[in-house]
């Protein structure tokens, strides 16, 4: 299917997608009817179209490629001091209930002759977050992607998230956080390296 540009209403922003928006719009209208709503009533007439565009945007990570995301922003560098990128925001959808979960990703790596442009870490996080996810897998996918791109001595990723499936349904606990991590290379093998990384996260 060919790609088309889609405007996000009231933002002035647009994005390209290959999603079949017409089919998704039809399914959204059907879903509204199934839950007991009237898709034809005034307040909902444009909702299926909005939902189709929103879901195309929220799941665009399926249609992104790591090489395109990095886009050559790998640079030669001397030294092997730890690089830490803290507080990369993410927004994702729980694959079990299709409800949002969101929070921050913290990344550390020890270069092995190559470094990555800082903005690319946020783009890598987004590529995996903009899919149906579980938080544990998100941490592993981000770590493995950085390992693939940079071949560093090691990578550490910590993800902190809050889950609306716990806040809006089920146990309805409003203040719980979930923390997951993935450690590769020296971050897994060396307790000292791991502690240095975690101490950076505690500081500030």
C-alpha cells in the first residue's frame, strides 16, 4: 500500500503512513456501535476518522526501520567513558488491554570507538514504544538496538512506567510504578559498571 500524508488535527503537524485509514475508520465506527454508542450522533460523527489517524500515529513504530532512524548519525570517538542519557519520555500501548502506559527511559553505554547522536536515542525509544508493547520487552529492544548500532562495550537500559491498565481498571492503584531493565555486555558482567550507571540515575 502506498504511503500518504496525514494531518494531526489542531496541531499543524503531519506524518506519513501506509495504514489503511478507511478500513480502520470503518472498524472504529463498528466498535462504537458494539459498545452501545451511536457513531452517527453529532459528537461522534468525526470520531472514527480521528481514531484511525490516532492509531496510525500511535503504532507507527511497526513501519519504522532502525537504519532510517539512525540515518548515519554514528560518529568515531576516542575514549571509553560511560555515556548516560536520562529521562527520555515515552508513550506506548499495553498489548494486553490496549491502554496507555508511559514514563521515562534511561540509557547508558560505554563506547567502543563509536558514539551516537543524542537525539537518536529518543527516536530509537519512540520506534519501539509506538507499538503494542510490554514494558519488559521495550527495555530489551532499546538495549539490543543500541548494541546493534554501536557495538559498544556494554549497554544498560532502565524503563520507569505507569500503566493505565492498573490505574483505570482492575486494582485501580494510582501511585504504583513499574521499573524494568536490560543490561548487556559489561553492564551485565560487571557489578561496578552497573552500580556506576545506577548511581547516575539516582543523582539529580
